[in-house]
């Protein structure tokens, strides 16, 4: 009996422990079964293992217009049959089609961006220029200038218009500038082709298919004489769009001021006339033949072509007496500032002469040490080309260029250069170098540093 009691206690203790153990529930984690690997089905191209099958697929994908698969099938065919020429052509042809599709999609995306984010048009235009894609998308016109207050009223200076390349039929006005941009006619390669670039050398652009000289830039427009259309006056937007003929009279010079274009070539006599910037209201201003004209808004200055009374004639635009302000025809051009006229002295061609705007009070401002071939004026500086490097049939090319301080007549800087025209603008001197095929040089007038134009 005594032995039974301890045994009973052990049994009761075990029962008590078992009653305290929690019962198993449905929340108890079960063993996770091993996942069955997902098998990606192979594509038709991956399954194809004979040239015949791949050739069939290539034809099928072409019919469906799926050129990504044409390319994939063709590449696999070149791996299976490396001597199959048609496979390489199929792959290359597919890439051409894909490139065209990508280009069209690019244009669509950019056109959508222009429509939905018009404030970003200039950014898109810059991106196109950086990637040499100008013209890929039709952009709404964007002016080159950033500050409307700096837009030209005067299209070009007298000095630029009358500085000519004599070997190119006495054509002038080869460079014009406006608000940090340079517009120029280039004579290397595509003769008289038109370009523009920033004054820091960036954003250089050729106006494809357009040639010209006697450039004037005013606001949104470039005015020029078109040698491809009988030397008639034209204009186009500064982005190269909207090319327009303005008059059917051939001419040798144009000058833009305000809302008017002034030109020679009118009627049978080739006289002086003006017309609106769109070509309307053509109005004769003289009855005699003229060339190399310049207008400052109040007066027109022209070279009258006459053996008896030729020279520079000043013509009041609003009417009145005409004045011959120089009684010689200046073969090296002339410069007009707000106060003075500068020309070479035709009786002493080593000398630059200055007169008042009415031709009075002639004084010598500079004497070179040789024959002067060209001159121009920019602010307080006189630029002179002199010396005879070559002279063939009257086409005289200089030996040297000098920058002269107008106040003192002292030479600031000089260097050897074989040039014909001297053009100025935006603080730069522009000249061509005969020994380099008439390549343009651009020199900072203050520092002498050169900017690459081509």
C-alpha cells in the first residue's frame, strides 16, 4: 500500500503537466514545400535550329512589320550559317528600318514637347543643334537675340557694305552682326554660302542651299543679295526659314534702316530706290546710276557712277538738294560715322582723309608707309590694310593690316595679312586670307586674340 501511493503521485504529476501543455492549433506553422522552378518558354527564334526555319521566320516577321524580330532571326542565321550573305543584309536592313522608326518617334516626341511645353522650345532647339539635328523638327521661330533693346535698327555699317572682295565682282557686306551673333558669307568650299555663329565661337550653323552677300541683319531677318537668282535682293529669318525675294531688280548693294531697304539697280538706269521690308512700295530716289549705297535713316550715301561728276553723293531721304560730298570714286570704300566720312585720298593713296558729313573740313587722319587697299572704322579705332602683296587686273591684295588709334593716329597693332575686305562688328575685325583660299579670320580689336570662324 505504501508503494502504491508514490506511484499514484507520479501519475497525477504527469497528468497535471500534460494539462498545462497548449493544444496544437491550425495556426501552427507547417513545413513549406519546395517551389517548382518556373520554366520560361523559348521563343520561336530560340527554338529554330536550321537555316531554313530562320529564313522562313525572317520572311514572316518582315510581312508582319516586326523588324526587331527580323534582326534577331537574321543575327542567329549568321551564327548558324556564317557564309549566308542574305542574313547579313536582312540584319542590316532591319536596323535601317528600326533607325527610321526611332527617328520618326524622336520627331513625334519632340513635336509633342514643343506643343505641351512651348517655354522649352529654345532648349529643344539647342539640343538639336548640339546633336547636329537642325531641321529634324519644325520649330516655331525663335529669335537669335536675347534682348529686344539690342536689335539692329541699322542693318549694317557703311564700312562693311563698301568693303568688297574685288576678285568676287566687287561684292561687299560680307559680315553683319547683332546682339552677340555674327552672320557671314564664306568663300572656302561652297562659295558665298551663308553662316552664323555666336561671338564666342559656338553655335556655328550653315544656312543650307542659301548664298549671298551684302548682308544686313535687323531684328528677325537677314537681308542679302542672292547670286543664285540674278543678284536680286532677298530676306530670310535668322534661323534660315521663310526665304523671300523682295524685288526683281538686280543690284550690287543694299542697306537696311528702320522699316526700309535701300538699293541700287532700279529701272533701266540702275538708280537708287527704296522699298518696304516686305518688298512693297518701291520708290525711286535718283535718276542716275549708283552703286555701294548706305543709309543712316536721314541721308542716303551712294557712289554715283559717272566720269564727269562721279563720287560720293549724299541724298536727303525726305527730299531736298543732293550734295556731292566727295568728288572722287573711292575704290577702297568709305566709312560713315555719326559725325564724319572716312575715305582714302585718291590723289595720295597712302593717306586716310576725314570730312564732315557734308563733305567739308577735310583733314588727314593717318598716313601709311605704303599704298592703302582697304579701311574701316570701329568706335575709336581705324583699321587699315596697306601694301601690295598681289595686284592682278586691278584686284589688289594687301600686305599688312594696322589698327590705329583715331585720336592720335598712332598704330596700336599691326601684322602681315594678305586680304581684300576689312569688316567690323561686336568688337571684332574680320578679314579673309588670300593664301588660305579666302578663309575668314576674326580678331578681337582690343586683345588681338583670334576666334575661329571656319
